[in-house]
C-alpha cells in the first residue's frame, strides 16, 4: 500500500521527522507528528513568531486560507527548501519558504462556469476553494481543488502544471481536505452546494487522472479532515443529518467504511438515538474520524455535535446489527443539545506516549457537561470551549475512555495537533452562532463582527498545563482551519490572509 505517494513499508522512514503533507499529518488523520524532537515540554515555553507572510487572497464570506501543509527537503535552484503550501478561497495557491516566509511561487486558478447562487452563496455555500491541498512527495506534486471542482496538479518546486486540470468534484460544490492512498485521491462533498449531491469522490492518478468512483451519501461529510484511511485501505467518514433507511441504502448520522477505489459500502454504524440526533440537528458529519491501533485492534474514533465519543472496531463498525459500538461515551459537552457552537467539531487527535498509553484529544465548543464524568485535572473554567484529553483503556476486554484533563478556556478551538508530548491548539476566535434570536440565518458580516483574534496554545499532553500562549500576537480570527507541525515549527493561518510560523529561533 502507498500512502501519500510513499510505499506503506517505507512510510515512516520516507517522511521522517519532516513532512506534514496532508491535513492532520497523515492519512489516518491522527494529528501526531511522531518524530518531532525540537519542540518539547522543555522548549515550547520559548516559542515565538519567527515570521509572518501576508498572502494576497480575497476572503469569500467566512472563508480565507486553508490549513497549511508542509513538504521538506526539496532540491530547488535556490537550494534545499522546506516548503509550506496554503490554498486561498479566491482560487489561489501559495508556496512559502518555511525558513523565512518568502513566497517561492503563487498560482491563480482560472474559474470555469457560473454557480447557481451567483458570486457567493453565503457562509454555507461560499463558491470558494476551501479544501486543504495535499503534497505527493514521490511525484513532487501539490494537488489542489479549485472552486470550479477542477483538480490542479502542480510541481511543488515551481508551481508549473504537471498535467492539465481535470474535473474531480462537481463545480462549486463544498469539498474538504484531500486524502491519498495507492495513487487514488479522495475528497468528500457536503451541504448540497450548487445542487451537488453529497458523497465521496475518488480519482485514480496512476491511470492519468480519471474519476473512478463516487459514493452518494444522504447526509453531508464536512469534518475538517475529510475522510480517514485505515491500514487496510478502507475509507472512513462520518455522515450528517438526512433520511435514515438502511434497507434502501440511505444512511445518515452514521459512520461508514468504503472499499478503496471502488467506494463500495463495506460497513456502517449508526447510534441507536439517530432519530434524536437528526431531529435536533446534532449531526455527526461535522467531524472526521481518526484511525489508530490499540491492543491488537484497529480502532475508529469519532464524535459530533452531541458531545459523545464513539470507539468502533474497524473489522465490524457496529456489530451484527450495525448499532452496537465497542464504546459509547456519555455527553462530555453540549448539555443543552444546541446544534451550533456546542459539541465536538473538526477532527480528533491521538498519540501514544513513551509508556504505551493511548491518548485521544477532542476540541470542544462550549462548556463541559455538568453531568459528565469528572476530569482528573481541569485548568480553570472553560465556558467557551477547551481541549479535552482522554486515555483509551482496556476495560473487561473492550476499549473505553477515561477523562484525564481539560484545558483552559478557548474560543472555538480548532482540531489540535500533538508532538513529543505537547498538544498544540488554536483558539480560533470564530463566531459560531448561525441564527439570530428570531431564528433567521445570520449573514457573514454579522458573524464577522463578533469574532476575536486567534490564540495559539501549547499544553502539556499529560496534564493540560498551559506551556505557551501567543497572547495578542495574532490580529484576526480563523475559520475552519488547522495547524501543521514540522521540523520545530508550528504553522497557522488567520482570516486576514496571514501565515504564521512559530518556532524557537536560534534556541
């Protein structure tokens, strides 16, 4: 099996301590920079902004820059370069020198066709490029999907087209972070933008770039990391609200496993309270699952707005009846069952510590549920949100979660990333309200007017103690973005078009 263009057998060694080539760092969406050594509990208190780059991109509604991805040790005419790639909502792509923030090249994609909702469709359907790009090291290629649904394959060194753009997903659909395994590229689509049906799309890059399969879903897949890919090649996703008729092939508020390349449905799991989740708009499509090993099993962990975390066995997601997980937690957040600004969002993060303990980190919007099991350690009140940390433990032969710590208060935290025992998370400052007091949909301007500047935090991965805060360094918020960790640096973006590099300087 080949992940991100690297053979599975050589995966760790080939990527080394360097590349953060896709959202969450790897196809399983762990968010774990396994080989990072420079950033540690000892050094991160000395973090500072090493540089910022102002990227010329026009925001569309709430959307601006994609989460950064990083490819390291590329030989260029200017020397050996570590390259940060960031997409822009106005169909831009930027390659930035990771050492100094200088723009190496930038690309403006052409836009073919006209969306049904004219120029913009509001924050729900912005007609913008929002999918996180992906770096294929073997081909030295960056893949990015423009707003018109065309896949652009660019040389990572100079930005030149490797092949002509090809239609991948429907024009002006809302698609999310790309993933790649065995030369097949995957992207999910959600929210029915421009009349598109929700689902997962697959393109075979080896055959010259043909669309090989689609799987239609009856609920959106809009977790920040897109789909996750397990060691067996299966594609895992969570689906949002919609009709639930398993006998007719209609699933919603469910986990699905798809066969690689063909996207044939292999398995599924839906909570027994699926009808309640659907009725309250607590859909599970807002988060991407994560795949990891535990006690000889490959587990799938996921969640949603309800604030419940699920652990599933990759060999049988929901048992014989498709409704029985290995573990289902009580609600740890969203006590009021609110569909906006509450629950777990984005994606989950996992790591294994030196003692072999498996950790799971979840970014919570809103306060902790007062009826939830207590965390062993809290770090002050957290009314706006927090990172919640759990250990995966064996209880009677089955995995379960033990709450260990909750971070300090954070406004709308993005998915965390972890490296060398440190958890990094961005309090985005985003305005998560979607409707006003009369039930009307808020405009992007109304939401933008109530945002706060983002703040980067570093937490002790074992205790949740705050090791670093960027304070008032950033001047703008972030919306549905993410972090990248590579070679002693943490990269973040904000709505005002800035890319930040946090590092240790000459330490």
